[in-house]
């Protein structure tokens, strides 16, 4: 595949397999870089005996995502982020689907006839949720594992490519902490880097303002966060797991901590508790979708009282 060819105006011809290939390679980098710490939740058990070195090697994955990150780091500007939020959250006719229907729609990102993959989107989401359930985590966290990637529906709803759907996230509107962001050399071509305000440490924000008030680069995490925040009863910890699970510069590298408030310190522990279930569950056995569906439908109804979600 050619990761550099990322923009496609013909939505019907979009290659979901190419998107997932990019997403998996991004995960591969983060698997190999990551060392999780203990947090407010008991440390995950499901992955305790897994040999993390058997996951795709960093060097191989890195070659596959250089072009992706070059485009993302150039194009994720304040202007684009304001445009994306207006477009996707306010000024378009939004599709209405239940959570399970959204999972089934996302499932079409993968061509199940392709010989190179047997893992559907629903199976990955169920793998994450079942690993969380197996470790005895709360029901709201199980549901968070089930839905955490549903923001990839952006790919169907008019995204400009892959660069505004997947990938590690970072704040816009302030200086890019390039030494803490993966493959960051292309930020030199981002117009915000030359802006007299956006290029300063605090930019348009204030120290201690809280990450709730910081605009993160647009993608599936940020999109789903806004959907779930407005239409579910999931707790703040779940919202943080969704919004920040790709914010590796913060939760792994310690960047942008000057924006944190007391709430963010608690949310950081929640994100670190969730991260292993996203990165390491893909190697688990395939779940039986029909067998598990009744349990998760009940769980969905518990936290999405309106049943039908506006996407």
C-alpha cells in the first residue's frame, strides 16, 4: 500500500483496509515504545504473560507511517481544527444509528474477503472489552473498550484522508513539543509554527487551564469524545480514556503537563489503566460476536439512554 496517498474525495472508493493498515502500524510503534505504570486501577492481568517483542517491530512500522505523519503534522492546524469541529459536530446532517449499528458500519472498513486479515472491527472492539471484563474492571470501562474506536466512522463521513482520522494526537494552538511527538520533523512546514501566538508555549491557552479547555488535533478520538460526552452517561474517566488514548505525547512522554489541573491528574491514571487493553488485546483469540452481543447490548442501553446516537 502507499501510505502517502491519503486524500480521496470519492468516499465510496475509500480503502478501509489501507486505513486499518496505517492504524495498526501506528499501534505497533506505540506497543514497542510503551512501558505502563501502576495506576488507580489494579494493573492489567490479561497481558501479563504476553511477549511484547512478538508484536510488529518498530523499524518496519516506522517506514510505513512516515508519509502519514508528515501529512498529519503539516495539516493539523488551528484553522483546520475549527473547520472540522464545525463540519462534523454542527453543520452537517448527522446519521442516526445505535451503537451496535455503528459497530456494524465500522465493520465495513475491513474487506473480510481479503486474505491478509481475519480480524473485523467488531472483533477488535470485543477483544478490548472482553479483556477489560476478564480483569474484573467496571461495566462502564468494559463499554469504553467496546466503543473506543467508533470515531473511525469519520472515514465515512467526509474526512479529508487518513491523517484526520487516526494517528497520535497533540494540542494545536500552542507550540508543538516536537521532542515528545513521534516522527515530528515535518512540523517545520506547519503554518502554525510561524504564528506569533500559536508558536508560544501556552499559545491561546493558560497554564493550568485544564486539558478540557485545550483543542487536540482532530481525529477519531476527539470526534468520539464529543459524541459520547453529549449523548451518554459514561463517567469522566471513560471520556478521558476515549479522548486521550492516542495522546501519547502527554500520557507517555510527559508533554504539555503545564496545562494540567487536578482533574487531569486523575484522568491520566485512567488513561494509563486503559491503554494496555487497546494495544495488546489484538493478539487474543477471536470472540464469538453473536454469543456476546446480548451482554453488550444491555451494557450499551445502560449508558446510552436515548438508544439512537446522532453521529
